[in-house]
């Protein structure tokens, strides 16, 4: 007799690790007809404000040597393994000739910035481990800095390979890349 387990559509996969999917938060509600797909993939107003203002600030100040990619850009970290990034800062020369193709990044960005997560963490044995494992994997892949911005706790975690990971409040300065330093609180107050 066939199993009554419902096949989960691929479009509900947020990330893939060693062939094992990590689904979008709330995907079961979608499967049960209680949510629309846009509700899973969409960002809150606060998340959107942080992302849009960060992208504007970064692109305005980094110059032609860097591109600021957004929109959950995929990073192919291995075979059957990819991670999504809210913001990825890459060297422009790395994407020349690649940018018009429909594929994930096959190289490590300089910096990855994440605002919360869209991953379904209730199915992960230790939800906190998701943040640490994703960060470790990105750093191992060659990302120089991973920055997590948490909206509920108003904290920022900055991780660099072979350095102490630092957690701070939104009122404290964080260095992004080059000479770009900011406070999340200030970023949200400014209207550029």
C-alpha cells in the first residue's frame, strides 16, 4: 500500500544541505491550504526596510569594484547544497559574464548579510544550530564575513573565520566591508 505522505513541492525548498531540504517557514500551512506561497516567501516591513536601506547604502558607497546582490541570492556551497542570502557583496569581476545567466553563485561572496531567516526551524533538532551551521558553512566555503541581523531581539551577530564571533545591539557600530560602518538603529532612522 502506498504511503499517505504528501510529496512536498520543490518550490517550497528554501535551502538544500547535502541533498536534504530545508523548507520555507510555514510550508505545512501552505500544504494544508491555510497560507498562500507569497506569505512564506515575503518579508516583513521591518525586514524590507533594513534590506533596502542597506543595499542603497552599500551600493552608493562601495564603488564599481563591488556589486550588492539581494533577493535571496543562491550560493552553491557544494553538490546538492545551496544557501540563500538576503544580501551578498561580491567583487564585480567575479560576476562578469555570469550575471545574465540563471544560476546560483558558484563562488564565495565577500560578505553575506542575513535578516532573520525564512527557514522552517521547528523541524530542526536544535533551532539555534541552524544559524551556527549556516554561518560555519558559509565561512568554510570562503565567505569572509557573515552578518546576522535579528529583528525580534534587535541584535546583530558578526562572524569571521578564525575570529571570535561578536554579538551586539542595534545601537552599536558594526563594520560591514571597506570603511562602511553603521548602526542598525541609525539606518532605520535615516531617510536617504
